[in-house]
C-alpha cells in the first residue's frame, strides 16, 4: 500500500500551476482522476501522473459578443465572401 500523503485541491493546483477552481471543475466533470473522501477531493501520485500525462484543459468561454460571434463562426464552415 502506498503511504504517500494524499494531496488536497490546493496542493494539486499549486503543483500544476492552475487555479483551484479549475481543479474543482475538472473533477466535477470527471475529466481528471481523483478520490472522494466525503465531500473532499483528494489526489495521490498516480492521479497526478495521469493528469499530467493527458492534459485536458477546458476551453475558455467567450466573454464578449465579438468573442461569441467569432467562436460561432469557427464552429461552422463559414467562409467570408470574396469580392
């Protein structure tokens, strides 16, 4: 049995240089491996190795109308007309 201490969300976030909110979001969406102890998320070294082996970062949501339109145009096969 592995006697290494489990990492908290804050520990993992610091180790990965990401925000704690990102760690929570990735765990809630089940994209990152983790253990649940009650309502707490905990990570061992195997979880950490799996996370860094397959980085899956969420796309940033568009914040402005211009960003939303640009994202919409990219998601379709739109090509601007040429004159």
